[in-house]
C-alpha cells in the first residue's frame, strides 16, 4: 500500500470515529516527530495505536481492515494487563479473512452504523474447517450455527468467540460502514492469528509521502 493511501484512510477513520463521538487518546493524533523519545512506553511495547492492513492482497476495499488498539497487555513481557480493546471500521463487503486465535478470546461488538456479517466454522484438531455445527453466544444467549453459517450483528449486538473458532466478517452490502468494537484477552497479532489461507497480517508500505500518524508497525523505524 502507498503511504498516501494509508494517510487518506486514517483521515477518513478519524472523521468516522468523530461522527459517533468515539474519542481516541491524545497520542492518536501525534505526528511522527511527537514520538521522538517515547520508545519506552506501554503504547510502543504493546503495539497500541493505528493499525491498517490489506493482508498483502493490494485490494484494501475488497480485503482489508483499519483499526485502533486502545489498550493491550503483552504476554511475552509479563505485562500485568490481561485484556485488550480495539475499535475498528469495516466497510461494506470488505472482508476480514477467515482465521482463528490459539490464545485470544474476544467479544466482537457492533457499535453503530451498518450491519456486521460474521461467517463461522469450528476447527478440527489439524486446524481445518470443521463440518460440525457450533454454538456461539450472542449477547449472552446461545445460538447454534451450521458450519459456514453466518450471524448478522445489528448495532448494539455482539458475539463471543472462543479459541479455535474460525471467523471472517464484512459489512453487509447497502447498510454502510460499521463501527466495530473488540474487547478481548491480550492481543498478539504477530503470533496468534491462524489464517485458514496463509497471508500477511501487516501491509508492505510504499513511502510516497510522510506518515500523517504512525502505525503500530512504524514505531521501530521512527522512534
């Protein structure tokens, strides 16, 4: 992805969050220069902040995600925080690809906007898609879903995903962008994503202009 494209998407994301009066921390708006000398912070060590990916496909509108990690622990360092929170924007028909987590459990929450469609499978011992139905919790109420079945979350609704539950999601066509929250155990995007089809988690960036704000993967290069 070009940095100019990333900068434009971050500008759009800031406006979308603000339209819901969802406030980000002050450092979300820092320039790269503002980060100088801030390397020894929880923000940097735990990869908080802006995160954007096209999963290596180069077609962000079709397969991609922009999000902001607000809080997180760090299993490798023994950080005492045992939970994480993200706020995401999912566009109409924009796919977050099929994956599960070995460690993380999470609530995915439709905070507003359009509808969020989640496609679900269980996993087999060899980490393939299961052909068995599964029971998931929707706002604390059980629902049985056939393999490959979908759950559509309207604004205010949420789903709980356990370890090993394959899921992919996208915004329902014709309903608009979705403001999606995630509340989870500690998040580790470097080691805890099992994509059913191998793909990159973070984008390769063509530096055609200076960053508006740093991505969480930019910290080592700029701080």
